[in-house]
């Protein structure tokens, strides 16, 4: 104990305890951020770009693989939710519109008059 009545050992322990908690908190934040960054889903094209940037592949290999990816995505059938059934009809202003003849003007009219 010093002259003020404070135990120096206790004060040292409190300071070390605070430093330990601060270091553990900082480490958990850093680890958490790294885990979040690595769990982000990357597209094949993003991965290919990163490999080129890191120097793992040459530009010619990058262009060849990118052409393969472009070809693959263009040959992929559309998702069913992205297509319009040609038998589907829409109603706007009391008119029944066939999906095959549904144009931009019809769409604007349909949105304007839809029930709220």
C-alpha cells in the first residue's frame, strides 16, 4: 500500500484486466469481420477477376475462361419466374390483354389503374 491507502497490486490487476478485455474485444471484431467478408457469395466472374489480379492466371487464360462463362450463362435456360406464360392475361381499363401483345403503354396503363 502507498500513502493514499490504494493497494498497488490491486490497481495493477485492474489495469491488466482492462487491457486483456480490450484485446479480446478487438480480436473478436477482427475475426468477425474476416468471417463476414469470406462468407460473401462471389460470382464465378468475380473469382476469375480476383485470380487475374493476384497473378494466378495470365490474361489469355482469363479471356478464355471468361468466354466460357459468358457462353454458359447465355445457354442457361431462363428461370421460370423470369418468363411470362403466353396464356397469361392482364386486365387494364376493363380490357383483357394477352401477354404476347402486352407493350409498354399497356403496362403503364395497367400500373396506373391497378387496385390499391
